[in-house]
C-alpha cells in the first residue's frame, strides 16, 4: 500500500467516527478530545463554521457515503439564517458558503445551496470600495475598536473564489470584476517582491493611498505570518484558474517558491511566522496543510516540467505533518494538532483547529485523485 493510500484509508476511518459523534455540529476545536458545538461567541457568524460541512462534503464526494452527506447537509443548513444579517458577516463569507452551500450545489444540485451561494457573493461584493479597489476586512469591534474601512487582508484572497463562482454561475460580470480588482490591489499592497506577504494593508478609504502594513496575526510588521502566506499562495492560484491571467500565476509561483524555501530549511514544518526568531519553537500545522493543498492546486495549472516541484514539496509537507502532528485515533476528535491561530495568541496554539483538518483532508484527497473542487 502506498503512503497516499494509507493516508486515505486512515482518513476514512477517522472522519467517519468523527461524523458519527459530531453530526450537524459546527465545531472549531476539540476540548478534551471532543468537539463542541458553536464554542466561539460569534455563533453561526464565526468565519470557521463552513469548514466542518466542507470537510464532510469532501468525504462524501470521495466515498459517496450517505453518512457524510446527511451530516454535511444538516450542518450547512444551520448557516442559512446568517445570510439574513449581512452586517454580522465579513470578508470571510466565502469560507462559510463555498464549503457548505456551494459544495452542496455542486455535489447534489441543491438549488437552495446555489441561491445561498449567490446571496453570500452579493454580501461580499457589497464590501468592495471602488476608491482603492479592495474588499474591506472585518467590521467594527474586531480586535481593537476603530475604523476598519481602510483594511484589506491576505485571507480575502481565498474568499474571492466565491465571487468568481458567482460570476461564472450567473453571468453577472460585476462579481468577477470586483474579485480581479481586489486581487490586483493585493498584488500591489499584500504580496512583496520576494514572495513574502503582509497580513494586513491599511489604505486611505478616501484616496486609496497605502498607509501601513501592521503585524496582524504575525510576529511583527514586515514579518511573514505563515498562514497569511498560505492564503496568498492558494488564493492567487485560484485567481489564475478562474481568469487565466498570467500575473496571478506569476504571483502564485512567487509565493510558492518563498514558502518552499522557508519550509525546506525547517524540515518541512511551518513556523507560525517564517521571519520570527528561529529558535522560538512555534509551529502552525494548519498553515502547512493549506500550503500543501495550494501547491497541489498550483501543480495542476502549470506545464508538466514544473508540476513535480510543487507536488513533491506538497507531499513532503504532508509527510512531515503526518509524522509530527496528525492524530489518526478514531476515538479522538481533531486530525491535525499543532495549529496556531496567531503568533501572539498562546491560548489557541498547539491544538487542532477545524480549518487545518479541512485543508489536510482536501490535500490528502487531491493526492488520491478524489477531491471535490470547491475553490
């Protein structure tokens, strides 16, 4: 049995057991080895709530086991009421509804899922600032109080796929135009020349002028938060796949080469921040899972001579994660431990976080040729 086959068989055993226990919950992190429902104060509006139904839809697409479909449908349907309160949603609506509603539509033809996906895309498009050409991140009351109208962040690059999908699905060009405009602004203000990335860029909402790039969830201003890097690598790959515009492919490659270089120097295990002190011992396994899945996606859109570089790097990352951080015990919830929410948050560090599990699952299924395309 190959390494990929072993991972896939273990993944089926693990996720089936989790699905039996967790069902329609919307989990974020296991406490004492068990998932709890809606453990974050944000309730159904929490940005991570799409990853559990997304993981289940991925497993349903791979296995066609009704156990996964029923739980995915039930957990995803719980997010529907959030669309009635767009003021409580933010730039991450793609994470919520691509992985739940749109995945349901793609795999089952759900018309309700299609309509929810389009409604979510409209909410995301409404956050677009024509002056400056960016989608605003966050709402007031997030982190410290203050005006968030000039903020854009690396994470939004992944959410652009919701707009690209809506444009392709409805024929409404506005969605695609907004997605490309934001991507172009991220090219200018988020991605750096060496392939590293800012987490946050602050623009003047009146003029669009770049003002600053604070540390965000990374170590310090000018550093390189690894999960932000993963969003940029994967997000620009998605932008290229939807548009075929070469500047996005070049951006994805630039970020990919930076990530590969940083990871190869650390035994393929991702530091929380690639520019933090080398001896700090902090890892973010979730960033590794996202980078691996992004590299596999990138391998599918480049010429054959380049494919091996990205696929081999992705497999090395997955193997390193599997050896150090993956828990295959079916009696314990959570797959990829060693995840970290941000560099300076010790409370959410060294644990399993649902987005790490989703992207690890997605990457393993890609290696097995069994993933469902959602981005």
